[in-house]
C-alpha cells in the first residue's frame, strides 16, 4: 500500500486525501511497501528512459491518467576539462536543463499533475521563482486544467516568465518575495481554490527522486561518493536522497552518496542551520542573489533537506554571486554546458569545498545543474562583453587581425 506519512509523528494519509501538511504541522512523504517490492536491475532494462521507467517507485498506477512530456533521461556528462582545472578524479554534471521546459521541475510535475488528474482536479496553482511556474503551466495545459501562478514581482528571469505566460497560465505578480507568494498560494489551496503543486506537495518529490535513480543507472549502478545540489526551497535535495535510499533498500545499489547542498550567500538559511548543527532553520528575512531561482529565505522542505544532509554525512555551503557567475561561465566555456546562475551554484560549491578541503580530490562527484541557461538571458548577456558592431568586411578583418 502506498501512503502519505508525516515525517514527524508518523500519521498516515491515503494517496487520494488532499492534505499538504500533517495535522501536527509536519511535512508529508510518500511511503511504499519496499520490503515486498520485487525489482531487480533487469526490471527496467527494456523500458523507455525517463521518469516513468521507474513506475514501481511512483504513486500513480493508472497509466491512462499519466500526463507526460517525456521528461527525465537527461544527460550525465563526464567533465574532463573541469576535472583537470579542479584537480579531481571523476566529475560528472547531470544536466537537468535538458528537460522539456528546461528544468528538473518537469520530473516533479509529471507525477504531481498526473496525481491531480487521478483526483479529477480542475485547477492547480503554485508560487514560483520561475521554473516551477513554467513547468506547471505546461503540464496543466496538456492536462486541460486551469493554472494560476504567483510570482515575485520583478524577480523572475525572462525565459521563465515567457513560458508561464505562453503556456496559458494566469500569471499574478506578487508585490513581495517568493516566501510571501508561497504563503498566499498555500492559503488559496487551503481554501480549496487550487490544488497546490509546490514542493510541499510530497507527490512532486516522487518525480524528482528519479534524478537519483538515473544517476545510479547511468553510472552502471556504481553510486557516486557525492552529489552536489543547488538548494532553494529544499525539495530537490530531499527528493534525490529519497531516491538513492529507496534503491539502496531494495538492493539495487550498495552504497549511498553524501548529499551536499549549496545556497547563495544572500539566501542561506539551510547553510546557517547546518553550520550550527541544527535540525531547523531560522527564516532569512530579505533574501537577495543574482541566482533568482534560489532567492528563498524560508524553504518549506528545510527539515527534510537537513535530515538528508546529516543522514548522508554530507555538507552545506554557501557561495557568493561572483562565485556563481564565474562557475556559470566556466561550465559553458570549458564543457559547453549552458546553465542558469542558480544551477551553477553546484559547480561554485564544488570549487569552494575542494579549496576548503571538505571534498576529497579522489571522490567520484556528480553536480546537478538544475536549469537551462536560456532561462535567464539577461544574466547571461550582462556577464559578457557586448557584441561588436560592424559595417563592412574591412571592419571585420580589422577585428580579426587584432
Ligand atoms: N535550481 C533551479 C534552477 C530552481 O529553479 C530551483 C527552484 C532550485 C535550483 C532549487 O530547488 O527548491 O527544490 O531546493 N526553483 C523553485 C521555483 C523555487 O519556483 O522554480 P529546490
């Protein structure tokens, strides 16, 4: 039996109950009867790649209800040039920007929107720093649902805003930051105007845990020592850890990675809690960073994320905006991988933790890059020299010969 279960008091809820938090206030997670799950590495072998390849570990069983845009199956790049620059033995980038709407959120939405579909939901909603809204807008369009998204005014990268608008969501710009927008959409959900698809909804995280499944399979079941993840609302790092643990419990893999979360210096409540050895965060009142995707002061999944970090003997670190932008450029110019600023925080974090001696150069490391570079064209253009204007061939020759 698949259930929703409170991570604090253990109270269980059925899959078809619409609850976003336990009555005790705790976060919910989806639990399976893993002991009785008969799976082996062969189980997946002849199936299509992507999120639904791992259907035994997912909560939607009626295939007719599945809303999919063929998400997942993203590339895992071996990064030899960065290995040389950083002096590490084995470095991979799992590029989630290669998903249908350009971010890892699609993995969560295919499961969340499919689940909503099984419940005959007509209206869905979310607050978002951009990517969640782009993804929800696309999946709800395909499902024929109404979609409302609440965005922090003036702080959403242009590509993401264009997507949410173009897929046909009702876009509301909230005069305030993401944390405030999330408070409001939670109120709308509690009043039953919308079905909430932020990552407080535990079904979202079920899709996102397949990042862990894919990494294991793509590395021939030889699990990395460490997975480095950009952290905002703290759902993804929790989800990836859950994925690895489920594969471990069912005997598909025989070790677990150290989960390492990276935040921006201007939005780092989880790093602060980790460095004090705490299980809970103190909200950070005025988050600010160039990495607008992770400009979040009060992450809802903080408890799950901190548990993942402690349980896996991982780490949490913050990086400056300058370090983020440098890492973004390095990844593009040395490996040909264009990611948005928030995504580059995993690379910036790797560099910093190597310098601090927290990460060993002999480790096998996977950095998650969460969103595509085209999401935030303004940030990319700001970080580069202006194109040179030319009138004729003489101008061009002059420039080339310099
Ligand atoms: N990277 C990108 C590109 C993101 O869009 C987000 C979150 C994160 C990392 C952090 O992931 O929240 O699971 O810790 N974006 C959300 C949004 C908040 O609304 O699109 P997380």
